[in-house]
């Protein structure tokens, strides 16, 4: 209750609806846990709308939102635009911060990059997928998640995903993730550790 009340203050400025689209399967307990989390979280603002999608039986919506794994959620702006932002995991621990900041950024009342960083970001004219592997106890992970999620909001060529390594061991093995935060660029190259937005842009520009 204390956290909900604190977040109500944070979301007081929210003047646009944000839809959080969550994907649930009866055979996936963590997806049901995320559903419960979001049903509690929506109490922070009447502008936050939760849509629950049956991952097993609503394949048209799963394909529409391009969801590959669960638990997963994505976001829709008040104008109906589907964002390129995805959270594959339950944003507890330190990741509650990146989740909240991303929502505020979607509503355009959160953070922004400085002018020079924005200029570099706007010049990215190729498709880029950024997978950020995290743990909920990691202190450095939220900054990297926030930076990549902001990039996806500012440039439609960029897709950003947060992945909790404890929930996706197959992907951890596939990408040989050894520590967090690890950013995988276009499913091939990677960086490890605390990185600024400009560090990430350096890597994107070199791809």
C-alpha cells in the first residue's frame, strides 16, 4: 500500500491513457504472476489501462504485438500507436524503477536525452533490436533498461526488450550471457556492464 500511494503521487501528472498489454497462459505461472502484479499496479492511476491477452488462444494479437515469449508485456500510446517497448519479466526489485520511468516516458512526462544525444539517436536509420538481460537485484540494470527503452520511443527503427535472466534460461544460454546488464545488438554483438546512452549509441553506429 505504501508503494502504491507513493506511485499515485508520481503518476498524478499523467493526462493521457496508457494501455499495458499483458500476455497470459494458464500453463505459465510467471505470466499469471505478472497479471496479478499489473492488476495491483493499475491502482496508481485511472489513466493506466490493462489488456489481458490469452497467449495460447489469441494468436492474432500475439502476432500483432510480435510477442515471442512469456511472461511479457508491451505498451500502446493514447493515440493507438503500438510502441517498440517490451518487458519480458515481472518488474520487481530495481526494475520497478525502469518500468515506472518507461511509462512516464511513453506519456511524454518523463525524462529526455540531451540535444546532442537526440541528434545522434535521430540519425539511426537502420533497424536495431536491443535485448537487455537483467536481474531484479542488479543496481546498474535499470539505467541501461531506461536508456534503451527511451531510444525505442524516440526512434521507430529501434526495438527495446528487457529480459529477466531467471525466467529465460534458454535465451541466456543461446546468447552466452555471463553477467548483467548485458545488451545484445541485433541478436549478435553485445556489451556488458553499466553503459550510458552514448555508449550504446557508439555500439549501434558501429554495427
